C-alpha cells in the first residue's frame, strides 16, 4: 500500500507527496500538527493540513527572509521574530557576529517542542543564550514595543483564523513603532499566481504601503509552496533594499548559503510583469 499526503492549494489544484511514514500527529489548543517523512522532500511539517516547511527546500524561505535585510543593514543587533517556532531563522541569524539578542514570539508551544524533537537540525539554536521565547499573542506583544528592534521577521501563517491579526494595518503600525530609525520589516507575502493568494498579496501590500515610506517586493522559487512562486515584503523607514545593499560587507563575512547571494539579492527585486500589474493598483 502506498501512502500519499495531499495539500489542496486551490479548489482545483492539489500538491501531493509520497510518504514513507507519519512520525507525529497531535492537536494543540491552536491547530493540528503533523510531521511526515516523505520520499522526495524529507521530513515535512504541516499545520492544519498545510505544508509549513520541508527539509529539502526550507533553506530557500529561511535564507531569503534572513539574509536580505542583514545584507542591507549589517549593524542589526536586536531582532524580533513573529512565528517561525521551528527555529530556522534563528539558526541563520546567529551566524552574524553583530546579533546580540533575538525575541521569538510563538503562539503555540507545541510547534517548538515538536520541531525540537523531529527537526533537530533546523531547531538546533532555539535554546541559544541570545534567544528568548515568548508564548503569547503577537499583536499584544508588539503593541507595547517602541524603538526597540532593528529587524522584525514576520513568518505569518495564512490570513485566516488566529493568523488574521498578522495581516492587519494595526499590526503593521505597531511594528513600525517597534522598529528603530534604520529598522527593517520582512514578511512573507504569499504567492501571486493563484487568484485567492493574489488577492491576499494585494491586501497585505496595501496595508504595509500605508504604514512604511519604503516598501519593495521580492521573490523566490520554493517548490513545496503553492505554485512555487513566492513573494516577500521589505519595508523600512529609510533603507532601500538594493540602493543600500552592502554587498562587499556581506561577502566579507564568509557565510555559507545554498540559495541566497548578493547577485540574487538584486535580481530578486526585479518582478515579472504580471506581479507588477498585480501591485500597481495598490501602490
């Protein structure tokens, strides 16, 4: 008998993986969590039946969230991560010598514990002395912060249910106040390819544009995500993602990456025409 996992990416499109075995299934106060072992993508974390990450391609998402802002502002010292309880962002952030402290706000403690047990390479740095984990509501947490963080990484889930607050204008306004004068906000922007996700792209972009003076979209190819074409948002009070790129400084660090490089950094902000047209009406 063959075992397959299928994620409904649209009402008419499924993404399916052949599974060796189910390593973990559990239900927290927030969601169902599964760890699957697949033939092609290695171990797979799913939340409510939706793929969060796979061992094979999680490095793409992680590197494009972390290295893009650090290559623009190498002086980043204090970071706030919202979501991303798997710990992947922390793994890469701690490679930078200037990073002094990381606050991780994760609503679901079970995600952290499951990832520590079943995704140990990704979550290896969660217990680092520079990291503080808060299990609480992200909107409430960031609401009381002002001029505190140099970088905020928002690993928001889809804008439904509990994750909806991370797509509101209020949330982005609170993030703006929580950032220092040279602070940067990076968030996942969904896929522009399918109609439902494209509408979310427009909504999120509109709310961030209303809040930050500098907002640019960049992209990456992530095979396990819907359509494989994924967008990210770069928002800042004064730093431009390509005009202020410190390529030589970043290269001097000698960091080992599998996807990100400073040439790709420039190219990632050159968007396909259909994405430019999608964003045109909301800028």
